[in-house]
């Protein structure tokens, strides 16, 4: 009788323990996610899969997730509805959002409006000759955070393929991603030399292919200047990858050497955030209602020494009108130094115009009638530092 009583007691205690463990696991909620801090800069890249995947349910989930992660900047891919995107942002009181279009599933940014100063946002490689490499035009976010200027380039590369790079076939999916990588590196080298650059997004390929098939070889070959901060994740256990359905790790964050020192700080964290661990129903609920990709996040503490002159810290007025324009456009600015100039580049990084700014001058006219129609980037320069940029549309 004593033995039977002991066995029954053990069974009861075991049942209570199982219930307790189950309750503890299920009691973990989205609000328990912790990532952003006041002392670090955080960037999250997230393919949100045809947002909103399940209508209002998705919007409500994503609003809670973004608030909980508490990042300074979110680079988003696959926004399918601009009205639903605006509804999402309206529920995020600390944030503002930017969505150029939903064409080919739009790229978007969401950023903390009182923490991040936006200098400009624009798309590059937008014309038809680049559509093979970029079915979605890369989106540049030029920002200042705690006195440091940073350039974030949000991307969503061409998907799919057989894993083999056929460089001679321009319709080959791997070749298209390879060309996109080469063009972006050329753009960064030509336009953002000596600046803090983060190239992020759903790049739709793995980092671990052999050299002959690796679409990111152009960056690995220049390891002195470029680094994938999520490389250890890519070479780690598949349970931690960003695309569990395959499984594979397709979402990446690439930095330039200006941020290498920050990356080695003790405060730096690179993480694939497994949101399904915080949702009742786990991956099935997450995949059905939110996305088939997990967000990839980076946070780091900025070094206190600015890499630009002290004159760059203050916000700068730099506009032009009209834009788009047919023959000429007028730039206005508030600089008064004799060491300023305006430079204009085409999307190949070629300089097509340069004009020095005299002391007290606050306007410059660009007569563009001899230039072909297209997208151009104007830069306001001071002592060889770029203070601000503008996207120009010449439409003859």
C-alpha cells in the first residue's frame, strides 16, 4: 500500500512539474524579446514576406515585435501594401517609416525619429539595364546617429537557382546575384569611400559556397575593406539560420572597414532573432501569420572619436527645385565656408558636375541639358566630407 501511495504521489508531482514547465514556456511573450539599448546602434534586416501575410493579425504581431526588439533602424523587404505599412507605422509612436513603392514587393525603412537624423533616402540602379541584377532597386538610407554619419543600403536580391554560378548566362539566378554584388561594391567604392556603410537585406544566397559558385566572392576577395558580420551564424548550426524552411541562411549584414573597430567591441551582438520562441504555437504560428524569414540584427557601440571634421556634426539644409526637372535645377544650402562644393554623379559613379561654393553663397544652378535623362546623386561637400546627398531625376 505504501508503495502504491508513493507511486501515485510521484505521478502527481510529475504532472504538476510538467504543467509548470509548460506554463513557464508558454508564458514567454513577444514583449520579453530584448535587443535594443540606449547606448548602442541597432540595425535589423527582415524579409517580412508579402506584408501583411495574414492581414490585420500580421500588422498587430509586427507592431508588437518591432516595439519589443527596440532597434534604431529596421530595413524591411517585401512590403506588399502601402496602406497597411502606414497603419503599422502609425502604431509605433517612437518611429517613422519610409516606403518608396510596392513595385516588385517594396523595400522600406522604419527608424526611431528622435534618435536617427535622416539626411536622405533614395534608390540606386533604377534604370532598365540594371533590372537583371536588381529586380528591386537598392534603397540607400543616409543617416546621422550621435554625430556619426552612416549609409545603409537595403536590398532584396533575385531568388532561386540551382546553386551553380553560370557567369556567362545573364539569366542565371546566381549570375544575377553575383552581378548585383559587384555593382554594389563598385557603387560603395566610388561614392562612399571612408564612410560607415552597412549593406543589408535578403540577399537570397548563402555565404558558404565555394569560390566558383559564391555570389559574394567580390567582398571576400576584399576582406581588408568588407566583412559579413553574420558569417559565424552562416557557418554555425542550422537551427540558428534566418530561413528555417529550407533551411538556409539568406539574410545578411555586410559592413565596411570603417566599422571594423566597432564590430570588435565587447558590446557588439549579431543575432538571428527567433521570434517563434516567444509566440504560442511556435514556428507554425509565426510562419502562418508573420513571415518565413527570421530577422537578423546587429548592435554595436560607436567609438567616441568622429572620423569626420567637427563641422559635419550639425544638421545641414540641402535641397533642390524643381525635381524632377527637364533642363536645370537649383540647389539651396546653408553653408558659408569657402571650402565647400557641389558634386553630381551618375549611377555608375562617374562625376558629371562640380562647382565650388564661395563664402556666403547659398545657391547653385546645374544646367543639365547636355546630360542624358536618368537618376543622379548630388553631394554637398565640405573639406572633402559629404554633408548631405540628394537624388535627382532628369527627365527630358
